[in-house]
C-alpha cells in the first residue's frame, strides 16, 4: 500500500531520429509495463503494449459500485512523496492534479487493546480506544519525524528513546539486517513489544504486506531510510481523489499519439530462436514479431513465457520458492460519516487500516446523499481470513468500528463490498529476497540478449508496491535504450544514468 524511492534519474524526453524505429513488445499493462512503454515511446521506440485485460493498470484497477455510485479500487492505496518513479510517470501523463498530498506526515492510530476496555465505555460519545497520532509537522525534515517519535503517546521514556535510537541507527546505516526477519531485527535492536505493536507492525503490514516473523528486514530498512527518514516531502502521503486507475489510464492515448499501440491479448510464450526472442505467440496462436521484449507480468506468468529448457534452469526453478501474500479490502457505506480522520491504523483488532474515502476522494454528483459515509478497510497479509465468508468479514469489521468509533453506534450500515486479492504481492523473506532477478536476467542467465524483465517482484530492493513496479519499468526501459543506442551507434543518446 505505501512505499519508497527510486534512484534512477534518467531523462527520457529526448527522442531518436532512426529511419526505422526499434520495435519493442511490452508484455503486461500494469504499472511496470506502462512505465516501460511510456519511457520508450517518448524516446522514439515503437512499442506494442500487450495486456490480457481490456483495461490497462494491472493490479491497479478501479470499478464502479453500481449501488452507491462510487468509484472504488481493487484495493486501497496510498502513495508517498518518495515515490519518485511513480510521480514522474503521473507528471508525464498529466495526472498529478488527481493526487492530493499531505502538507506533512501525520498518521493516526487507535489503540484498541484490552487495556482500553473496548466494550464497556461509560460514555457513548467518547471512544474507548486511545486515539493518537504520529505528527511530523512540528519541525522540518528529519527533525519532524524525530519529534513525532519522541512524542508518540502510550510509550515510556525509555521506549521512546529506544525508538529514536533505532531510527538514528537506520538513518546512518549502522543496522545489519542481512538474513534476518523484521521481528528478529526489532528484537536485536531492543524494541519493546509495545513499540512493535504501536509503531512497527502497522508500518510493516502497510508497506511489506507480510507478517513480522516472515518479512525480510532488508526491506523494512529500505522503507525507513527512503520514506520516513529522508525529509518532509519524502514522508508525505498522497491519495488519489478519483479511482487510482485514472492516474495511469492516459498512458494509452500517450502511446497512440507517438505511433505505439495497446492491444488486448494473452501471451502464451516467447518466440525464441537461438539467442534472441523474435516476438511473442498469443494464446490464439498468433505471432507478433519485434526487435526486443520486456516482460512486465507477474513472477508466475513470466516463468511460463520461456521455453521448457530455460524454465528447467536452477536460477528459474528458484522462482517457485516465492509464496504470495493476500490482501482483503472491505468497502462500507453508511448513512452518516463515522470516522473523523482521513485514515487511521487500528491496533489490537483484525481490521488494520481504515480510510475515510469521503475525505480522501472527490464524491461524484451521482452518489446518492443517503450514502454519506464511505470507508475502506484493509487487511494485509490476510491468510488467516482466507476461509471466512464475506458476510463474516463485514460483520467483524462493523463490530470493531462500532466499538472504536462512537458515531458508528448510531449509524446504519447500508451497503458493503469485499474484494479479495489472493496473490496481491510476493512474500519476500530473508531466504528469497536475494533470489529476485535483475532486469537483464534473461541475457545474463538465459542467453536471451534482447529480453528484459520488469515488475514489482524484480530486484528493485523495494517491497512489491506501485513504486517498485514503476522503478522496474524505468530500469528496463533504460537498459534497453542503452542497448539500442550502443548497437546503432546513434548520436543522440540522451542523458543516461
């Protein structure tokens, strides 16, 4: 849901003057594929973006809820100010006005543990939960984050000091996360169970989509350094005022205006001859030829594209060790607004995050006035809920909201919707993090010198998020562009990293 920063700073707006434009097929119309296609097209490369679904966006999909009239996403996403590649793409596509940015990081929490006696509050107008915030707006840059940690409520003085000390060690690269889970690293850094519950667990679930005992500590370190410990702008949260898919939808027009195209088709395999892939074979048996290929599909789909003898290689066999982690999103519509905050983390409940979409999103005039409240609830690393029915999940969510937020007690739940992403992201552990392939894996390992990889699962050194996908798309486009200009000996090479 949240995420981090890219270090690729290529300038992509310069174009080629080749008599015959290089033709690249990009397989997969998710954020990685869109980014790669856009960055190549603005360089003068002719791109064919192939997507199995009618709409591009991949796992970033928006849809109309017909009963309420609201546009919802297939999962609630927040971006961050350090999403450099993602925000560059939005700038290129002209959709930055669709994103609303915090002035400074502020994250609300509601501690719903037993110590706050959820079910027996004597005053129905007061929440029995301890509601507090991490507010980094008091001071500029890292001082704001430090102050937010130092004043975090519900912690002892020694716990606050320990949290701040660990943050400083992260900032100055004094922490050694290699080969460790997040939980192992937190214990090693003497973080108390209360600090873990009130601070670290919400961050890990939101950014890594993995339980603390399994998640790679390397990724947490990256998140903290680049998102939370790199200044005010990097830590700011951004939310789409519309369906998030609208931020990326103009890519189709962008490509078509530059002589590229988007087609709807399922790709069965690469058309491989010797050390080159000459094109793709669709599920219908059709062949599309090209000069190069970027695969920007999921890990499981990507492996199936290659010939059997390549899939048998140990380096590719290792990909089968990547499990996936699910995310469940619950949308609730009520007759009144029941949550004051834009978004808030719930501690000690099954519900992890609550987003007030009436505050985050612009409401269409088509939405009936009876749906005054609209909430999105998320459950990351949601394997424990996989066997429960939608009705059971909605019932549990509504019960927890009524216990935490007094306004929910008198509100009426009018409508609900549950969206399950069973394979939302790969589960990156200390064991498999090092197995994530590089962009040039097909050339280095498989001998295919004109095939490149993109996707949030490749070795971006980031969790599998929107920014990881966008960064991988930039990396694939840059790698291919360097190869094109080197091979053709073009004069206008642009500014490359």
